[in-house]
């Protein structure tokens, strides 16, 4: 047995080729933690229909950002950077909820290394049953099926960690530096949307998002900011206002310079590279903004990696 600990980074995953889009969507729409469609016994059939119907449009979007999601490479590079900072006592692994490497593959790799202590670290800063909840449920299912005993610790949120806030603030500052020094810039935080029913049932996601925004804005006193929600994916009531409505609203109020700051994701993927950089940028141009920019994603930002390292070290101390 190894005396090292494994850090298992939990992330959503994304298609690694255009052929992977439909099976990726099938995995996602089959998961009742993220979406409930009809009674449980019917969901696999309905999920198949939705995945088939949705995939041509989604494939076109992935085609426009290079033919796949970059989320695997970006998460692997976060894992390597984290390993470097943590040093000899740790090895880092990645488990993707809806694509590769799967939770099963990740646990098998940890086992091959002879490691028995695992810190499962969700890469979603804000807790939601739809994201972290789903990944942790999957992990627990696979652990119980595998029959292998690991000593597990879970880190399921870090929306208010000072180093996460520092890392975001650095990116916001980089974004602001891309405007003329005398320009009056407003900030639009754009978080991933969630059906309102999750919040009504007690999901803390919205409170976590608001707290992150509050803490970041403590560093930018005097700058006007807004919060909106992007990437709805179905015909229910989602969090409001939507990012596209907010873009229209601000344009109508003569806002000319806008920095959009993506929240809820810690790396680039289709919703930054396509939805913001292509779709919202075109919309902003039509609406008459003079300058519309996105702050860079955290990816392997050294400050963000030191946040992850701090979370891992604290989890290790707590469970000695
Ligand atoms: C079905 C409902 C969905 C809910 C609820 C939802 C919540 C949610 N998702 C993220 C983060 C990501 N979502 C991504 C893609 C994606 N999400 C949904 C659906 C829901 N998400 C779909 C159908 C897709 C696929 C793309 C599409 O069809 O439009 C991704 C990107 C993966 C990648 O390309 O790399 C991320 C990341 C959060 C944070 C969240 C709620 C809090
Ligand atoms: Fe999503
Ligand atoms: Fe108004």
C-alpha cells in the first residue's frame, strides 16, 4: 500500500469528438440528479430522444470551437499543476460525470497505484444537487459496486474561499485592463442557470453564487455590477434574469462597455468559448456596445491552484 493520498477532481466532462456529442448528451439527460423527465422507468427512452434531437445543433457548436470540448485537457492540466504544488504526498486524478475518464476508470487508476486515502474535490465552487450532488452520488454508487474500501473525504464547495475570490478578482482585473483607462465599464457576472424548482427545494446554489459575487465586488468598489444566468436547457422556469435579457436591458440603459465574468465554471468549455465568445459577442455588437469583453477563465491560474491545494491540505488535516 502507498502512503500517498489521491486527490480526485470531480468535473462534468464534455465530448472529446463530434461523434461523442450524442452519447455525452444521453449520459447527461439520463441522470435524474440533473434533470427529471417523466417517471424514472421512462427516462432512458426520453433521454435517447432528446439526445438525438439536440445533438446536431450542439455538434455544430462544438465544431465551431475546434471539434470537441477542451474540458478534459484543461482539467488534466489543473490536476498536474495541483500535483506540483502539493508535492510528493499526493497524486491527482480526474473523474468526469458524463464522459471520460469515468468515475470507474479514475478509481481503478487510484487502486493500481496502491493508494487507499482519497480526497474527492468537486470543481464546482457553488454546491448544487445537479452538479456536485450528482458527481458525489455517482462516486458513492461506484464505490459500493467496486467493493474496494477507500478512506474517503469530500470537499463539495469553495464559493467563499479567500484564494478562490483572489483568483477570480485577478481575472476580473485582467478583463478590466482590456478597456480604455477612462472608459466607464460595468461588470456582468454570468452564472450557469438552474431550474427555479431546485432553489425552491432548498438547493444553496443561488446563495453561493450571490456570496461569491459580493466577495469579489468588495475588491472593486465603485464599479457597477449585475448578475444574470446563462445556458438554460429545457422548457421549465429557470433562474432569472437570463444573460441575453440582461444584455438587452443594459444596452437600453446606454451601457457601452461591458465586462462579462463567467461564474460556476473553473475552466473554459462550450459555454465560455461558444455561448459568450461567439453568441453573446454577436448580440452585443448588434445591440450597439462599443466594447464587450469576457474575463479569462481560471483554468490553471496559480492562485486558483493554490486554492485547491489549500482545500486538499485542510481536508487532509481534518481527517488526519
Ligand atoms: C438538463 C439540464 C441542465 C442543468 C440543470 C445544468 C446545470 C449546470 N451545468 C453546469 C455546467 C456545465 N454544463 C455543461 C453542458 C451542458 N449542460 C446541460 C444541461 C444542464 N446543465 C447540457 C445539455 C449541456 C451540453 C451542452 C448543450 O447541450 O448545450 C458544461 C460543458 C461541458 C463542456 O462542453 O465542456 C458545463 C461545465 C453547471 C455549473 C450547472 C448548474 C449549476
Ligand atoms: Fe449544464
Ligand atoms: Fe431598468
